[in-house]
C-alpha cells in the first residue's frame, strides 16, 4: 500500500461530504462546484528559450514591444470557474502584464461575444460567455519576477471541454521572452502596438507564431468530482508533425475519444516536450524528465495517473554528430538499457510516493541503426515484463510494420520514420483508451 493512500481516502471523504452538504443545503450547482478541488484542464510544459548571438532566429522568440499576445488553447474538461498560470520560470527579466483577459476563441485571432439580447436566434451563440478580464490579487496589472510564476484570481466563467479559449496578454514594455512551450501545433497571434486584449476582431493581430509564450497551465473548478490523466514524454507525446490547428496529438485524440464515450470527468493533460530526454539536459529542449517530472506531472492539480513515454531521444541523440555553436542534442551521452531502466523505475517510485498510478509506454519504431534498434528492443522487453509500473501501453505494437518491426507502418508514418501521422497518433490513442477508461471508472468510484 502506498504511503499516501490514507491521505487520498481523506480527500475523497471530504469531497463526498462537500457534495452531501451542497445537496442538503439546496445550493445551486455552480456554488457546489466551488467545494470541489481544482483540476488541471490544459498544460503546455514550459521550456527555456535559447539566447545569445549564436542562436539561430528560428530557435528564438522575438521581443514584444507594446503588443498584445493572444494564445489559443483547448481545455480538456468543463468547469464553472477558471484560473490561469503565467510562468516566467526561465525569464531573466521581470515580466510586466498590463492587462489580461479570457474569451472564447474565434477564427484567425478573433474572439466570440454573446449575441445581442434581441438577436432573434437561440443557437449556440446565445450561450457564449462574455469576454472577461483576468486579475491578479484584485489588480488588472501584475509584475512577475524572474524565475517566478503567478496564478490569476479565480474567475467564475463557464468552460466547455474541447472548446477553444483565447487568453490575451498585453505587454506594455519591451519584453524578450525567456519562457515558452516551443511546439504549440496551434497558431497563436501577436498584435500591432497597443492594448488589444478586448478587441473582438482579428485585424489588430497580423503576426503569427506557433509557440505558447508564458501561459503554461489552466485549472478549473469542475461541475462534478473530476481528475486528470497526465501524458508526459518527448515529441511523440507533444504531437510533432501532427496537423496544425487540428488537435491530433495522441493525448488530444484520447481526450476526444473519452468524451465520445461519455466520459466527462477525466481531463487528459499533455506535458510532452519535443526533443526531451529521460537522462540528459538540453540547451534547446530543456531539463531531463527525471528533473521535470515533479513540476510538469506530479504537481498537476487533481492528477490521478501518469503515462510515461520517453527514451528514444536518449538512444538516438547519443549518435548524432556534434554541431558547432548551439548543439541542441548535446550532451551526446552514451546510454544503455540499465541506465534507462533505472531512470524509468525512479519515475514510477516518485509517482507512487504521491499516490498516483503510473503507466509506461513501449518505445515506438524509429528506423534506428542496428545497435540503437537492439537497445530499443532490449528496453521494450524490460518494459513489457517489469512490475514497477501499474500497466504497460504497447505503443510499439500499435505503430510497427508487421513485416519489418523496426519500422513504423507506412500508413501511420508522418514521413520522417520517427513521428506518427495523424492516423498514427489515433492508433496510439486507441492503444491508450482501455487504460483511460479504467481510470475514468476509478474516478466514478470516488463519487458518493
């Protein structure tokens, strides 16, 4: 029995008591929801942005000068109250936010507003909440110190799973971003000069980027007791080479499948970082999973379980040629199965110590050289046979070409022989679905 089970039992009892109290008092559902704990509905694991004269422009984020940033993100849970975390974790200068707001995202950088009262139609637009300001300690403006982060004040505002939000931040002073999530797989918007947080249209937002700057987490007060399932790993979890703006990473497709199956009390949170490794740091991709696991997975609000898929870059980057200047693959650490197994087992112990279940995925086919492929096979054999984790998701079996198991099936390959296509990510979601349904059932068993 894990040490935290008694604590978890107490939390479940408190949640049940809160619901019983709400029902006994005849309180409105939104009021009852305030008694429920926060649940993370969206995450973009933060990374440092390489700096210096030797860094290519495509590895940097441009300085913002008196501009508004409008980020589009899709929560995987419904709720009645939200809060947004803004991270300056990797920033070397204070981050000044002059204004911030939330709205439903429209197309091309626009936001949606409610239809007029006399609009004469009762369609979905009549249920659009009005854009709202985010505040910080009651203030519209906030300064976030270097290496710090801050949550917005709780905002009663309805959120629906799968429906895109626009989070707008006005940066009044020249600001060089130091913190981002590089691969958003979603177009984001930068404005002309000025505070355009409240602008309904897109005309003030002519510039496009495909990274999340500063905003790294959205939590909700759900409408019913809920939990989070965290997917963490490298680019294959992050969704590299999936279709832009289509939400086709395997965690996103898993979340959509759960909703289609009537599961609405389990969010699927994506904490993948492209280029990430289990054991090694990187100037471009960030700290190893061993070091960021607590921050990006175990600290997720109301996390119930974690899916770990990591190791292919540890194997592959050991053999990539060193580069002059910025070498994103450095250090080129030579790894073996024992090092990787010990690292994965450490993650399992850390998750269990926090009372979370933890699942591990087999490494997917990557058309590796013979020695690297042998190491992948050795690690996958260990993954399939060991008992440190609560279960195994055989992503390798879901993607491999039956005629040549070291390769991805051509119909599931994005074309680079490493990253799946949208169809490949769908196959991964299908492989993970039985586990997620069991987690959802366990979540239902927590209800009174």
